[in-house]
C-alpha cells in the first residue's frame, strides 16, 4: 500500500514527503512540476520509495488511475495556490478551481478507489479576522471569519471535506496548519506569501543587508518539520475524538525572529541586519494577533519538538549545508 501526496513539490508537501520516506513509506507525489533536484538528492538515502508523477489535480480520471495503480490507501490532497491579494484580484476563479474544486475532485476519486484516510489541508487562514479579536484561537469556540480567497477556499475544503466524508463514508480529518517556516520553503510561483525567515535566509546567503520592522508581529510560527510530524500523527490516529485539529506551536515567536537574524549573521559573515521604518523583510500582516491553541492535538500525545532555539539551529544547518535549496 502507498500514500498519495498531491502538491508534493510545494513547501509543506516536500516536508511531508521527506517524513513519509524517512519511515519507509511508498510515497506517490502528483504535481504539475517535477521534484526539485535538491530534494531528490536529499531523499535518495531515505528508506522509503518515491514515485513522482506529473498530474493535474483537477483531472479526476488521472487521480483515480494513480490511486488504483499504486494501491493508495491514504491520501494528502495538498495541491493549492497560496494566493495573496494581487493574485486573488486577478484570478479568483482559478484559485477556487484548484484549491476547492480540485480538492473535491480528489476526494471523489479517493472514495471510488477505497482510500482509507484523507487528511484535508485546512489552514490558520480559516480564522481570518478572529486573529485580531481573540487572544487564543481554538477549534471549538473561535469563529472562523476568513477574509482572503485563499482562506475562504481552505475553510471550504475543511467543511466540504468533513461533510462529503460523512456522506461518502471516507475517513477525513482536517488539519488547520499554522504559519509555517523552515526547510523546503521556496518561491514556486504558486506561493505568494513567502515568510520572513526565508527572506532573511535568502538575503544572508546573497550577502544583502536586511531591515526588519521596528515592531515584529507576534506570529505563532511553527517549524515545517513539526508540521510534517503533526500530519503523520493525524494519519496514524486510530480513533480520533475530533475531526479538526490545529497544528501549531502555540508560542508567540515575534521578537525571537531577531535570534534567527543573529544566527544567520554568524553563518554568513557578509550578512548584516537592522531595524528601521522602511523594512525590506515583509510580513503579510502586522497587526497584533492572537495565538493558535494546540491543546486538542497535545491531548492525543503530540507536541512540537522544534521551538525557537531548536528550530533555528536545525534550519541554519539545513540552509548552510546546501544554500541552493532556498531556490530549487
């Protein structure tokens, strides 16, 4: 049996594929582009088996054929356009078609192929405006008020996935993934909101000076390796009491971002940074915001391993070992 990861060449997808391969799974990656050469090199020594296929996730027949050919019994339908305001204004139909309708197409194919469990890719973006009037955001009591088209599609994926899962007899669990940073983040052309950690790493590698804002937003960042571990935890959970889980650190990192800048200064001696009123490091949102609560997932014996110091040490080692991976 095997696991299908659509969008497996993207940021979260590559972390997930790496974690699956590390535990010996046969992983089928379906995407419109090829696996990055740097990822293929890194994954070659892992015990699992990788099969990469070019495939449009809106093509139900093609997805169904993959599911049957490789006897897929678990599925991560994670292909998505992570859109910002400009792209949303230009092509909302395309974003909805890929993110939401593509998800439904994949879920139908999973039903027809007898897939046992599907992890639906929700997001912190489903909370939307609630981030700015709630101190703590949980899965049960916090209103979901998504604003951008991306957030709307993620909420649609979650609710549609759970509804169709119940109607179609598919075991669906929704993962609300927090603000992610770490290995395999790169500009794929489909991800408009590149995080400040990657921006700093890229500037450091290229010997460019960076300017951080005078006030750094207190995002509850979560390390990409912890996200992958959380997703595998959901995949393996025998009889979940809930169907929606936050995957997040529950830590307000905020000012700790300067520790990442300092670590990069040590790793790349030509790099300098400062704070200023005209920052070169961009954030998608600068308003004070609440913290995502991970207590529901913690109650199932999962906890993030990489809090700031450990995450920055691991990420720095990853960046320094092959700086080209920031692009490939």
